[in-house]
């Protein structure tokens, strides 16, 4: 790695948070026995460098041989999503990398949140080799592992950063159970990868169960609906916004799991290359066991990927179903709104008819009432000369009444007709202007969008330019009901007219 970038990284204080509570695990060959002895202790940060130095050469003061397997589990991480800040000081980290012969890319892999899986050879002349692993899991089993194998002493030393307390306990327990297989240095990353893959399988299964719950809510959980009745059978109460949020989160999680599967496949290749460097012929039992585990890991990854592919495809189908349900609700709302609008138009039409009837009856009886009132004035004398009950001038009343009624009704009809024609002409002119504007703007918009003129004639919807849209509501149904209020008004006007003529 570029030394300038490495120096800048070491100067960034936000990436380092020195802490104590580091766990050192060692494994020794038992004297006179084929088994192994374990030793574990807690180190402070100051004791880490001396612990690494003491294990690199045999101890002269005692007959105890040096440990053939050593692992430093750094202090548990404090954040859920990131394994940094590193629980070591920058000087301590430099000393650890120098003693182990780990290249300077390890801190960068830890702090840059980038998954890495690469073997390496030590830069010194000791012949040591190792590998660096940095996972891309977001919550569980996010760690950075650097390990080195010394073929001269047949010892393996590793450092892991980012584990939680429970995860560290699980790793150390697995190491104790696989002690004999740890002679192969590739066994340690296999242990980490095995536990992480199990967590990945549980995560993928959890996503599938979440999708199944959404299928229950939308009613798309299978063909045997009678055997799956539950609290979500009524889809009218579904909160479609919440379902869309769940599906979006599910799709994002599936994309993350797919990325993890791809990176885990690279991990398998890197571990296999690391194993071949220790045993190229695959002749030793630990090496064959590691190879068998790697084959199993590949099968698990294929299974997880197939499950994620199904989950993603089904989630896309659920999204289309949600869109369909939203469209159905909108259509139902529009239908209800259309029915309400139709009822409102019918009621308005009835009110308009009532007003027209009242106006017509008023115009019919108003001239007669006016004529009777006018002829009954004191400056007219139509009293019968012969003592008859009816004057001989009664015909004049009817002539004037009929003429006035015809004139008033004709004027009313003509003015109403004229206003109706004017409204139709104005509506027709406005509609034609909009049509001409649409016929000119739509081809322009198509030309701007596609860069080519339209190859066919653009058809624009032309609305009906006749009479009122509310007209004919009752004609279509064959209904005409004269309201009681209209009948009472007509009867009242007739009685007023009779009493005005015959007081």
C-alpha cells in the first residue's frame, strides 16, 4: 500500500480508540501425549507486543516449547455497523504488523469498510506467509482477520478485530473443538467462515419468512387458502404504504445478501489458495478436511443465492400486486365519486326542473293577475248596466291576458334560447382552441422526446360539443317526477288568480 496513504491513516485519530481487555489464546503440544493444551489470558494494550515477541522463539528457562497456535482477539467492538475504531493505538498496531509480518493493507481493510480476501507473503526473509480477511456483513460477524504461518516453526499466529463478546466466545469454543485440524493454517479462516455462513443462512431464511408474512397479508400465500385463514383475510384494511416499505426493505436486504454471497465465494478461493500453499498435494488429513469444508461452503452459498433469487423475484411480484391493489382502490374510489357526482347532477337537474316549472307557472299566471289588478282600478268602470253579474267587457280581459301571456312566454323562451346558444358557441370555440393547441403541441413534444417526427397521425380525443352533460339524465331512465312543492306552488297561484278575478 502507498506509504503516504498508510501514514495518513495512522494520523487519523478517529480510527483508533485504545482499550484493554484483549484476549490471548495459545495452544501447546502436550508432553507425552497426542493432544493439545490450551492457555488463555486477558492482556492490556501494553502487554500485546511482549506477548507476540515471547512466542516467536523457544523459552530457554523452561522445557515448555513455544505455542504452535496463537490468536489475539482484540477488545469487542463498540459500534453495531462498523468494526472501527480499532481498539489499539497506532504505535501498537504498527508494532503488531511488524512482528507478524502482516502488510500495511490490513489497517486499510479494517477502516475503509471494504471486503478483502487476499493471501500474502511476508516481506522479510523468514519465509512466512498468510492471508487477510475482511467481511462485509453489516450487523453480525463483521470482522477483520490477519494470520501468518511460519513453516520453519510450524506455528500460526493471528489477530482478529471487530468481534462481539458472544462471537469471540463462539470462535474460541470452535477452536478448542477443532484443535487437531488447526495444524493446517487455513482451518482458522474456515472456522470464521463456517460460523458467518450459518448466520447468513439464518438471515436469508428470515427474509423468506418476512416475505411469506407479506404474502399472507396480500392473500398470495398459495392455492389452499382455506387452510391459511388468518387475521389478514380482509384485504380492505391493508396498509399498502407499510407493505411497500416492507417490500423495499426486503429488496434492499436481498441485494445485501447477494453481495455477501459473492464476496464469500472470493473468500473460498482465497482460503483454497492459502491451503494449497501449505499442502499443494492435498495429502494431509487437515488439508483434506479443509478442502471438504470449502466444497460444503460453495454448496451453501449456491443454496443461499437460489433462496435470495426466489425471494427477490417473489418480492417483485408482490410489488406488482400492491400496485394492482392500489389501482383497484383508486378505481373503486373513482367509481364511488362518479356515482356521487351522478346523484348530485340528478339532484341539480331536479332542482333546475323545479325552478323552471315554478318560473313557467309564474309567467303564465302573472299576466292574468296583472290584468285583473289593472282593470279593477277606480279609473275603469266595467259595472254591468243591466244588473247582470258579468260585465260585457269580460272579453277584453281575456284578450289582454292572452296577448300579455304570449308576449311574456315568448320573450322568456327567446332569451333563454339565445343564452343557451351563446354558451354552446363559447364552449365550442374553447374546445376547438384546445384541440388545435393539442394537435400542435403533442407532435412537438414527441419530436423533442424522440428526435423524430411522428410517423402516424396523432388522434386527440374530441369531446361532445352538444348540450349540457346533465341533460337527459331522466330521459335515459324514463323517469319524471313532479315534486310536491311544485304542485303546491301551482295550486296557490291558481287560487290567487281566481280570487283576483272574482273578489
